C-alpha cells in the first residue's frame, strides 16, 4: 500500500513524508501538483517501485480556489478512481468542510497536523477504500454468477425442448407446438396437416450397425429433413424411436402429399447403406393427415389419422407415402408398389 502526498511546498512534502514514515507508512509517493502526480502514477511500474496508491494527502491551502481545483483533478482521474483524498488545511472546520464537498474529497485534517489524528483518519479512509473494493468484487462476482445462471437456465430450457440425438424439438415440445398450431388453425379456420415419418427397418439397422451408428443415422436424416422443411409454417420434431413429425400449417391434402413425397425422396437420395432393407439403403414411410380443426376438438384426432396413414404406408410395402383424405376414415392416397411392378418409386396415385 502506498500513500500519495501532493503539496506545492518542498518543506510541506518533506514534513508530511517524514510524518508518515514516523507513523510506519514506508511507501510514500510525492508530487508538487496534480499533473505531476498523475504523470508519476501513469508510468509503467518496475520492480521496487511503490505499491498502488490507496490514499492521497493533499495540501489544500493554495491561493484562491487552487486547493479545490487540484482536488477535483485528482478525484476525477481514472488512475485514482475510488481512492480517498484527505485535505490538509489550516482553515476553520466550516471552510474545510466546504472544500471537501466542493472537491469531492473524503475528509479533511486540520493543520497543524497531529499524529493521532492523521493516523486515525488515514486508517478510516483506507478501511472505506478496502470495503468498497470488497463490495465491488462481490458485486462483480454476483453479476458473473447471475450471467452464468442465466446461461445455464437458457441451456436447461433448450435441453428440455430439444432431442439430444437430433437437436430437433422433442416429443414433449412437439405436442406443445401442435396444440398451438391447432388452436391457431381453429381460430383462423384453415387446414392443418401432420406428416409422420418413420425410418424403415430401423430396429434392424441398429441391430446390424450398432446404436452409435443408429444415432448418427438419425442425426443425418434429421438434418436432411430440416433442410427441406423450410416453409414458415413447417415445424419438424423427433416423434420417437426412428420417427419424425412435421406440422404443416395452412396446408391442404394435396400440398401435404407433395411435401411428404419430397421429404421421402430426399431421404432416399441420401443413399445411406442399409443391408437389412429390401432396397439396400435407408428409406422412410410417411403418413399424412389433414384437417380443418373445429373449436373444442382435440389435436389427437389429427395425430391418430396420421398414425393410421403411416401404418397403411408400412403395410403396403414401406418407402412410400400414404396421404389420407380429410377425415380419419377417408380413402387414402397411396404410392404404387415399385417392387410389384405397378409404378415407379415415388409415384402418388388416387
């Protein structure tokens, strides 16, 4: 710890330095003016230099308002930010207090200085200085902790709605998204479509290639689907196992079928090897349902219709879409079975 003495009189500088050393303060920096004091403090410190200044003793008895001006220069300097300045003055208590307030000083010491008073006021100033530093350090630590907690909370919130393997919305978040879109469609009286996409023979894929490869396959397919489901109303989620769900807002039956077929062919074009699949690569089956929600009707009816459509697509040979007409019992639109020679892969017929 060092104390800075600022006095324009060489005799005053020597006297105050001797006094502080007598009181046990071995590290003292002296300067005749505020400008020179700031120059000294601004120089790079070298080994053996005095420690950082923690208090300033300023001889404030200068002509006119000079003492107050010097005090202001010191209290406003960034190099002495939060460093207490004690004014030494021979003026009355009232006049000294006015200088303290005008110069934003910490306290004053009346001349002629008395050893006990200098020691007591200096110690009080240093204690306040250290308490401020401790308080600021705690405040800074609390701000950092609050920021860390905010980031952690954001991470936890994201984790609570995201699937760990694919990074897509998880099943829980999907249900919330569907409920929101269902309510919007009911209010606006417009169609809402749901496509359920299931990886064909995914259990066999995991059994042959291993769980880690299965997770990588899911991640690759999810990224491919996400890159294609780019319309403003599209919402893609992991539905569970090897299944995904796409919510298609403002989409009728024909439009939903086109989107579903586009997603199916995009996965097929990835060409991911799957030796236990009849087609030799990873493929998907897609079930599509479209409804205009009615007020008071639950979104489960759309999910059930899409699940039935998906089951039909699987039963008809997989690697195809099945788009149900409006209503759960409507005659579905289906893709012809390429292996039976009834059409080319990806063709949709009524």
